[in-house]
């Protein structure tokens, strides 16, 4: 006899938010940037170290990488090369300047 499936079974929730890794050099700026993006319905994960960014991208689905202006040039170059080579579908947003331009830059990168 075939068992009927209950229509009330919990369904796995799937996020539709754009997932952005934020890479910065100052904790308070990183937190403020994440808060700003989260309020705009982006899903963020922030890191202060380049190796943490690489590990996270390898292990999790990521749509974009926002690199803050405080990131050292050699670290910036290394992470950009890593993403372009191994994960070319990830959009890279290099941010320089104040917080007022973060959201427009990210929205532009994702066509919003």
C-alpha cells in the first residue's frame, strides 16, 4: 500500500536574496557596510582577512564580492585574481569612498 505524503510537510526555504561577501580592513566599517546592505535586502557575510574570503567563497554560494577601499593593493589584486579565475560568475565591486555610494554601486552591479 502506498503511503500518502502530507501536504503540511515543512518545505526547505530557499533564499532569493543576493549573497555578497564584504571584504574590508576595519571592523566598524565592515559592520556598517553589512548593515547598510542587509537593510537593502542583500545577504552579507563580512571578513577582515583575505584567506577567510577565499575559504568562504569556496564553501558557499556567493553572488558578489564587495572590496572596501581600505584593503591593501596586493591583497585586493590577489582576491580579484582568485575570483576571476576560479569563480568568474561572481560580480566584483571595488568600493572607494564614503558609505553614500555603496548601495548605488552594488545595485548597479546587479542591475537593480
